[in-house]
C-alpha cells in the first residue's frame, strides 16, 4: 500500500512542475529500458526453481552453487544492460523531438533512468532469487519501500526547488545506496552459511533459456504500449497512457501481494506429487482470487476515469478524459489477471520449456496486432492489440494447466473465468445507474466506499450461489489460520 501511494505522488509532481510532455518522456524512457531486462534471459526464474529443492533439504552446498552461478551470470548480463542503456542514450534523442529538453539532456536522462536497472543486476538480483525461493519476499519489500520513499522525496524536493528533471532524477540516485547497505547487513546475519562466491556450476540453471520466453513476454506486456505510442503518437499521448497505467500498475501491485509468496508453496505441493492436496489448494485459491478480481475490477471500471480527471485537474496541455481508452486498458488488465492462477502454476511447476510455443504465439499476436492498429486508432488500437494477446493466453492456459498439472476439468476454470466477466459486467451496469458526483477527492472517496461495498456484497453472494462448496472451504481455511 505504501508503494501504491508513493507511485501516485511522483507522476503528479512531474505533471504539475514539468508538464505532460516531460511526464511522457520519462515514462517512455523507462519503458524502453524495461525491454533491456530481457538480457536476464530467464536467470531469475531458473535460479528460483533450482533453489526450491536444496533449500527444502538444507543443502547449503547446492544453494551456494546456485546463488554463485546466478551472481556470475547477472554480472555478465549487467554489463550487457549497461551497454544497451548507453546505446539507447545515443539513439533515443533522435526517436522523439517533441519535448523541451535538448538532445544531450535527453540522452543523459536515459543514462540516469537506466542506473536503477544497473543496481538491479549487479546488486539486487542474486539476493532477489534467494529471498524469493526462501519465501522471504518481505525483505525485498522493506528495502524497496525505503529506497522508493527516499528516491521520491529527493525528486519532489529538487523539483519544487526549481531543478530541471535531469538534475532532480540525478540527485535522487543517492537513494540507491540503501540497497547494498541493507542487503549486506541482512545476509551477514541470516545467510552466513551461504557462499556467494562458490564454484560456478552452469548446469544448475539449464532452464534459463526456456524461462527467457516468459521474461520476453513480460517485457512486451510492460513496454510495448509505450514504445509504440512513442513511435506512432506523441509524448503527450504517452503521458495519457502513463497516468492511466499508473492506476493499473497500482492495482496489479496490490493483487501481486497475494501471488508472490505462493510460488514456492505451490512448487512444494507439485514436487511432493500429492495431486489431491494440490487440487484442493488450487481450487480454493482460484475461487478466492477470482472473487477478488471481480470485486476489484468492478470498482475500477466505475472509478478510474473520475480519479484520473481529478488527478490531472489543472493540466491543460492535453485531455486525460478518455473513457474509451480507460475501458480498454482496464479490460486488458482484467484479462491479464484472469490467467494469473494458471500462469503461477507454470512457474511453480517449472514448465518453462514446454510452454515456449504458446508464449511465442502470444508475443506474435501482441506485436502484430499492436503495430497494425496503432497507426489507425492510436492508444486505443495499441491496447486492443494487447487485449487480443492476453485473451489468447488466458484460453490456452485454461486448457493447458488442468491437462499437465492439476488434472482437474478445464471446464471448471473456464466457467469461473466467465463468471468473473459476467459478474463485473452486472456490477458495473448496476452501479452506473447511480448518479455519483466527483467534484473533489472526498466525493470520489465517498463514492468509492459505496461502490466497493456494493460490489463486494454482490460478488460474495454470486459465488455463494454458484460455488458454495469452494467458498465454504475458503472460509474454513481462513478461520483455521486465524
């Protein structure tokens, strides 16, 4: 929740102080650089998967070998990442020229923004795979919150002090010192038995090239819309996308809290080959998660445009009142999240190699559809192309996971997916009958409380009627844990 709040502060400051063009420029650069993350080539996913068994068996020698091998590869790809950032710094100023900065300043801004990714590869990566596999993601969350708060505070201070966006972002790099300091102290205390410089064993990460496809897809999902908007539209349109995507990313981040810690748990269940326990746990999770996204996206469809209009009030260099685009980006996010339960099991089961074809098809659909529609429909066309891509993958996973992992009937998950879509549609139609007012944030908050309360009651009632046994099992599990 802290990161969600912080995530809204910085774009607002940039919009207010520097304008939509600079906000679009920063968002565009960040998304171009996010593509360079593919140089990781699946190292993270492969390393995490390789750590499950030795961590469970307390095999410190193998754990050390995996972590050391990951460190070795991350140093190599970190060098490649730095090279790509400097190459982008040379080329990017010639891609766009509709902002107030000189080409030199744009190039330097690319380097400054890319420094965060450099820290990710050279410092954070080897710890991230260990903490994730060892179910200690809270450590990453704490240090990320500290660093992001410090970074945001520095940018805000420099912006309102009259500094240029380049100077403000450069000074904020000082916050990156939090990462190595915190990790060094934590690892020294909790992982003394792990040798981060053990002998490298490349065979331990043999699945990395299969995981690469999933990484490439993730980079495409995140970066393709902004890249194409930069090429086919303008930085003002990129800013529109960035503001709506800011809300979407906040929602996705909250939903991710319920997912991140489950990868290792389901990985253990799959490794134990206890199909009955896996089926029960997965069914309960799927029902709970689908109830949650039905509620969340029902509210989002109703509230996102009023929020963005309030958020951008006073910004007159472009219009942020885009109900059509808001509908498409929200629907795309819903379809993306509707396949999360199945996608989680792909990673937990290590099915990276056997899903390469489907992932490639999804990538091709996204690229071809977006490139074809972007010149005609702009942002709407780009988002519709992404929607087609995610819809294909959701249907594919609905059949693939039952066949290869859970051994459940595919029709059950498909029926639940359709229930999500029908539930969201019904709730949105019902709530839109009310005449809500959004003249200021307090009115929006009051309306949001009414919308969310009404939505959750409808969603719970709908699922009790249609999936009573699963809902009852979820309630029993919650009370057992409490």
